[in-house]
C-alpha cells in the first residue's frame, strides 16, 4: 500500500524543516562527554534519524488512526533515507 501523497508531501516538508532547525540550533559542546562517544557526528546523525522516523510514525498513527503496515513503515523509513546524503554531510562536520 502506498502512503497518501499528501502525507508524503507533509512529511517531506517536516524533514526539511527539522534539518534546518538542527542547522540553526547548533550542538551542545558536551554531547561527546555526556554520551561518551568519540564520533559526535555519527551519534547525532543516528539520534536525528531516529527522532525523525519516530515522529513521522507518530504522525502517521495520528492522521490515519492506525499503525502503519510493514510496507508503509518501510516507505516512511525510505522518505528519511532519501535524504541520507544531506543528513550525513551535515552531521559529519561534528566528527
């Protein structure tokens, strides 16, 4: 089952807005120490992707009044993955 085109459009806009918010906000200088991670950019990238996917899945549940099917879940993950190059490039500068 394909996800509703309007949901895809809204989700794409949400991804854009969230990435821009991260670019504007910057990063706490203590992230590496607090979470004991050597590659802060990799940690932040994983956190960001997890946050996006979780938020989009919640939005799907709210708007559709049901959980996504396995295929819909993968389609949602694919929407985030389609921006992987831009996301990785941004967070790589924190490594």
